[in-house]
C-alpha cells in the first residue's frame, strides 16, 4: 500500500516537472518579433510593497505602449518579471534568471541593496540596467552597466537636512537598519549635511527582523531630539508610526523616498503623527497619467491589490512608468535589440516628455536631477500634501 | 533616574511576557518529547495571520476564541502528522521534521499573503494609550505581564494538582516507564501541544497588538528569542521559561536604552552561548543524573 502511494506521488512529481519544462519551452519560442525587458523588483520581503508599486508603473507603461519600432521593424515588448525578494543573496539568482532569459535591458530595483548585489551579474553579462528608484550612489559608481533615472542619496540627504534645519530643528535622531545599504547610506549623508549646518545628531541602528521599536522611540524622546529621521523600509515604517503614536513622540518624523507610499498614509491615518518625506513625484504633476493609471487600477483588481488595495499613487509607480519609456527610447536610439548596442546608446540618451521630468545621464550614469518634492502626510484624510520643491543648495 | 528608564522597563516587561507565553510551548514540548519544536514560532505567526483574516468577518471576541482554537488545531495536527510517526526514530530525524514544518508554514504564509506585511487589526482597549509616571505606552504593556502571570499560575496548578498534570510530570521523568504504568502517552502529548499552542495564540494577540505588522517571517525572531528564554530558564521547566523570558525582554530593552541598539539581538544570543557553557541545564533546569 505504502509503495503504491510512493510510486503514485513520484509519478505526479515527475509529470509536474515535465509540464514545467513544456511551459517554459513554449513561451521561449513564441513570436519572432518580441523584445524582452527584464523587471528586477522585489515582490516579497521588506520592500515587497514598494517593489510591487514600481512594477505596476512598468506594467501600465507596457499596457499603454506594448510595441516599439526599432529601425523599420515593429517589436512586441514583453516584460520578464522576477522577484528578488528584497534579499541581497536572492537578488543575484534573480538577476541571473533575467540574463538567461535573454532580455535586452533590465529595469529596477526598488531598494539599493539588491541592485548593488546584482550589479556584478549585469556587468559580467554586459547587460544594461536602469535603476528606477535605487538612490544609493554605489549602484552606479562601480558598474558601467548600471544607469538610473532618480536622484541620489548625497543629494537627498542634503535636501532632507536642509529641510530639517530650515524648519528649526537643531538635534536629529537618525535611525537606520543594520546592513541595509539604502537606510545606512541615506542616514550618513543626512548626518554629514546636518552637522555641516551646525546641527547635532544621535545615530542608532536596528537589527534585521526587528519589530519592537518601543525603545528607539523612547530614546529619541529621552535624548531631547527635535526631529526623528528614519528612512527605513515601509514595513518598519508602519511599526515606527504606531509606536510614535503610542508613546506620543511629539516631534516630526522625516524620511526619504521609500516612505512615499500608501502603506505610510494608511498607517498614519487618524494618528497624532507628523510625517514629511522627500520624493520624485507629486500626484497631480501629470493629471493625464494620474487618471489613466487610476482607471486601469479600478478595472484590474490584481493591479489594485498590488498597489495596496486602493488607487493612491506612489511616486515609485510614476518612476517605473518613466523607466519603461527610457528603455524604449534607448532601444530606438541604439537601433537594435542587442544589449551591447543599447548599452552604447545609453550615455548620450536624452528623454523628455516623461512624467517625473526629463532624463539625461552624467558620466557615472546617474540622472541629472536637481530638485526633490517635499510632501507631508495629512493624517485626517490619509493623503500626501505637497509642501514645496527643495534643492540641495 | 527611574524617570528615564521607566519606558524601557515597561517595554521590556511587556515583550518579556509575550516571549514567556511562547517559551512555555517550547519548554513543555521539550520536557515531554525531548524535541525542540522549531515550528512553534510559526504557529505563533499563523495565529496572528488568521486573526487578520477573521476580524474582517467576525466580531472581536469570536475571532480571538477562534484564533486560539485554530492554533491548537494546527499544533496538534503538526504533532500527529509530522512528529508522531517519527516517535521511535532517532531524535535528529524528528528535529529535522520540525525544521521542515517550520519552513512549510513560512512559505505557505508567503504564498497566501504574497509576502507583504499585513496590519494587525485594532483591538481598541489593548491599544489605548495610557500614561504611567513619565512613560506613555499602550494598554497592552500593562495587561501582558498580569495576564502572563495569571496564566502561568493556572498552568503550574494544573501540572501540580490534576491527574493529567501528574501524568505529564511522569512522562517527562521517564517516557517508557510511564507508558508501562498505563499512562496514555498520546493523550499527554496532545494536551501538551494544546496548552503550548493555546498560550502561543494568546501571546500572538498581545504581541501583534503592540507591534502591528505581520509577515511570514514575523514568527522567526520572537520564536528564537523565546527558545533562548526557555534554555536560559532551564528547558523543561515552566517557571524557568517565564523568568528567562522576562530577563531577556527587559535586558534587551535596557541595552537599547543605553544606546547600544546595534547589539540588542547579539546580547540575546551571547546569553544563550554563555548559559550553555556555564550552566547547560539553565537556571531552574533539572539535574541530569547518569544512571548506570
């Protein structure tokens, strides 16, 4: 009896394995005029929520513009989406997966750590990659293949420090996650700039998988800080907001682009907290885009779920949308679908008419951006309100 | 002085109580089966997750009760499916089976939730903000230690003064002999899992009311720390696990308060190593008498 069961089970497994191979083979051979764009984003883990929103922008762009004319030939654009699980070790496997799928160019990722981890894989394969919202300078610094369309942390850190200083804060509490390239990096630049202005800082870090932020909030209060700077993942952010309310933090919370998400507005809604962030895009900046993508999310329930259950726009979605068109323009400029040709065409590329402003690259492959949007969370309505645009000077 | 440290001590006592409720599950199962039930932290995580789904359709009290029942059913099912068939196998096999169950539960949760953090529902009176001296905190911080101590007291009474409690003590002393004496081993083990998982479910309600995000990995860290607490107090001993959990919870928060935030987790695990080296049986651990 047992033997029969074992036999049956192994048969089922073998059939599943075969079926898997069959499926893979089909999609590879289908359609001769298809060009693949790799989407290297987290769909799970710490940055899963943000990664999904960024992917959403790319998917919407692909829906709006599913074909591209390179030379005289029209190609269908297909997205190859992989999940890097917000994990630096899994990111490498995910990147290799994209390379072996023969994509022409890669977009992503949300979260700088995974991009830095995957940079070597793209470099070895000669695969051009466009970072969408990874703001750590290291992403493009040592990698010829990595470009990006967003501003950088030295810039963002300075902007945030200026903003804090201008609003009268003298002592800042800075919280980052141990071993997380994004938050550690951004905190460093913030500290540098804030000290430069004459401010004082208290720096602390929390370990991976920590969900108890009670003591951090208490520390900020006890040390007499007057701004709480925590550019951490949205998962941790929701917990911090919760504790800030529970312990009556009594100082504004400041964060970077990651916090521009409806995860934050939902966590802060109805709570006595003051949250300000810097970001890439403000809803209303391009009404046509806003309406279009919202209508799409209304129609497509999966898209709505991936956006966190409502149609509030995140800046990363707009950035994802832009990244897709930058990729298309790069292919047109290269006149080829070969990664090497696209890579050669990228440095000189100039793209205008995008949602979050024009894109051109400097010599390290970073976008020339000089301004960030400052937004503040309205805790009554649970929506972001535009404060001002702030530059680094 | 106390003014400054009060918030940390309160937070430590609260999280210590929550660790204690999980640690009891580890320590009891170890006491009886000599098995470290690695899946226990994930049963805890699943209780939290189920609560998120139940609260959308059911009133609060019904959901809390259903969550406890769910955790008990999940725990006993794990025991029946993954541990019972291996009872006579070497201890290593059953431990590997436990690790397997743990990963299965985590990945199943990943599949269900899509990997995103779910927000724990608001339980009004637990999350109410209150002021104690210089500290502002949530109601749950005060309720947790009281509830924990009451539950532990009841549990100790159960172990000391009831028939099933006596059976449990007998089984933990000598597995084979007690079965020869006519004790229904399977029943004792099931009851152990029922108690352990029920307490973990109560712990999850308290823990997630305080730290409101749940993802598939949420059970891993509290589970690990509760396990350290159980070892610290002497694995197999219920009061030991509770004392250990409070020590770990309070120390962890005091260390964060002293400014060494980076090392708060390191402390927990250094403590584990030191205990294993200096006093392997833990604070209240049973003496190991070698019989020839």
